[in-house]
């Protein structure tokens, strides 16, 4: 077995590439022509390999799907236009009215909003503290079909009880749906804790350059879909490990149409080649910045699993290659939040995360603003909380930038 980066860099060459290209080229087409109409029909019916329509299949997107499958060590992957599309389409494809699922309460804001929207459409969801497996277990009902967790929460960096929840899901016959965005396949392999399905926002660390939106869901081959009643007979053919991912693609992606464009797929695929190299620098920078801020008298709290003071520090050490490239911190209330942010020069005041550039955002006033002060307080989101997504800049430049911002 070759190393992580070698496998990713050369993954396109596992299948023939047009004209000897080293990367899969961009196939900017919507439809595909056939000399024999019977071959067209066979492609639609899945009895022969082939491409049908750009909403579901594209050679450039397929090459990226193969790359993500390789990274995650899975069975198959379906890509989408965004990470949110991947999550929403997967739940739409696999759950039905009256079903229940358990979710971590420490969620990306848009995911939290999506799950609450599903709750108004006949799906029941219970939010729990997923750092404690007993809370997940207590929330399970006879109608429960799935448990959803993020590896590291954004922005407070809580680390879910990933291994323990995986064992619980296996014992109870539940789908274990893990969002690996914050760690990426380089820092963590959800298959090691029994994940059934793995979501990645390809926009973030895998793409890495902030120039393309995308999302993916990967089948890990761990769940026995033969006993799962929500799969249509149409998709119960061939290898059972591919039944659910086929339904997600053939039903969910087709019906919702959240297709990943080939140009975006190409950007993401090229970005993925340097994932390991970027993450090493980003994680080293993150630890240096978090350590600096943790010792600063004008900082009241730092949230990063790489610090000994973090409640899940030991868990993060056991699970992850590095504890991630995102952290958050609270300024002492004597510090003017806006003046501090505006004095930053190297660190960009922006949304997004997983970029090559280091990005800072005032959480309560932006991505969590719509929740209101009461809901933010219940989630531990202080009004002075700043989230930092750390990039690949030189470490000293980032530390100097923080120093200048404090000095005024």
C-alpha cells in the first residue's frame, strides 16, 4: 500500500486518461452520445458502464469521486455541488416520514438549520451532547435509524465520542453518519470507528484553495443494508454494500439536482493532491497560535483540542493524526473586538475555513447571528468569540500579526 499523498497524486492514472494527460481533464458536457441506442439504454439501466446525463454523471466528477473514495478507504463516493447538498440529499434519500435520528448538538450552523427544517417535514431529530456516548444512547428510540456527528465541532472544537458511538451504532444496527470535514481524511479515518457513511465538505481542506464549492458522501461498507427497509427494490441489486450509495445517487442526486460542476470538480481534485502537505503546516501553525493565545493576559479562553486544557484533549490525541487546523478564542471583555480584528493584516477577516490563508471571523455577529443571544448562550458562544481557520503562512508572521493586534 503506497502512502497517502502518492495514492492521491496518482489516483487518476488508475484508469485510462485521454491523450496521456496526467490529470483527468475537464469534461464540460451535459449529455453523451451513443452510436448504438441499445448502449444508451444499457447505461441508463446500469447493465453496462456509461454516462447518461450531467446531473448525475460526468467523467471529471467521477475521477474526483474515485479520489475521495481512495482518501477515505471506502467503497464508493457521490459528489455534490456543496457539502450541505451532500448531507441533505443523503438524509432525503435514506429517511422517511416518521423516522428518527440522533444528532450532535455541536453542529455547523447550516447543518443545525437543515436538521430543524427536516423536523418540520416529518422527520424527528434529537440533539444531544455527543462528547458523551450515554447521551446518544439515551436518545435512541424504536424509530431511530441514524446517528449524525461531526469529528470536531465548529467553532468550539468539541470532539465527539467517535469510537464509542460507532460501537453503539453497530450494536443497535444504526447508520453511523460522520462529518469528517474538520479533520479531513488525512487527519482521521472514520472507518476506524465504524462509520457507515462519511461526509466531506470538499470546499474546505480537501479543495483547500477557496476557489470551488463541493461536497461528498462516501459509503464505507460497514453497514448491512440488506435489513434496511427504506431502500427501494430498484436499487437492491448487485453488491449490498452499494445499495444505499446507489439510491443516494440515482434517487437523491437525480431528484434534487445538486450536481457538482466539472470545473469545480477539477479544481478540487487538483487541490486534493497537496492535502497532506497543507495540513501539516496548517496544524503546526494552529498549535503555535493557540499556545500563544492561551498564555496571553488579554485572552479569557482558547478552544483547541491540541491544548492540554481542552476537555477532549486525550481523545483527540488517540483519534487524530493532528488535532485540526481550526480553533476559537474569547477576548477579555476589556478588549474592543472590532478594533482588534481591524488591526489584523496577515490574517484575513472572512468566512470559510480550510483555506490556504488564515481567516478570522467574529462568530456571534456573523455565522451564529441569526440564532439570537439566548440560543448562542446555550451553545457557549460568547459575544467576543473569534474563530480562526489557520492557513499555510509562515508561523512567525501569524504570531507577529496577533501581537500587533493586541498592542494596538
